[in-house]
């Protein structure tokens, strides 16, 4: 093999290995399964108190990552009717389900998002500012299936962009989130 061919081969092999490693890191390496006993309870924000309250859940499955504040995803079921949920808890108007890794097959952001758009699923405020600028959002369908993700709120978006905070935002913590 000529030196030029060897160099090209080395570059191609290195690029393929780096690409494979990046893919693995994004999809598998940084996610951990979350045990229900370690997690605690799913909470929704009450329309009366304005505070998060635990709800009844079954069949809890979740993943999370310390590498990002918006990588938490969960699926579960609840015996609480959608009517009771809408009468009791705050609806989250700006829900935008975030993608999760394909191997976490109970959660599909596209399916959840389309169901919300059609009105087949309703999103609720789980916990506002679970971390500064990040809301935990919980969506339900009529059958009692629940889906959870965390998304950046308006205050967080402004902070992370370095823009002035919108009115109504608490001051951002110094030095981080």
C-alpha cells in the first residue's frame, strides 16, 4: 500500500471509529435506568395550592442522565381519570415532548406530541423549575398512560441564551443552574 493510501485509510478508519463512539455516547453511555424506589413519586402541580402533589402510579419506567438537565424520561400508568386530573392539576400549555433514545421504547416523543396536538393527550405541570429554568412535564391519555419529560421554560431559555429574563422570572442563581 502506498503512503497516501495508508493515510487515507487511517483517516477513514479513525473517522468511522470516532463517529461510532459519538453515537454510542449520545444514545447509550450517559443514560441510566431509574429505579422506582430511588425516584420517589410522580408529582403534578395542584390548581388549588400551586404546589406539586404526588399521584398514584403503577408500572413506572424511567431513564436519566447527569450530563444534561433535560434527559429525564419516564412512562407509567395511573388509575386517576383524565377528567379528575384536568379538574385538579395545572395544564401545561407549551408542552413539547423531547426525544429520548430509541431503546427506551415505552416513550416516543413524536407519538406523545401528536396525541397532544390532536387533543388525545393532555400535558400537565409536574414540577415548575425542578432545576432553574427546567419544568417537569407529565402528559396523560384517556387510558391512564403517563409520559414524563423535562423541558426548558421561558426563564431558562432566556438565561441559557444570555438574554434578559422575562417578567415573572425568579432571579437566576449565580454561577450555574
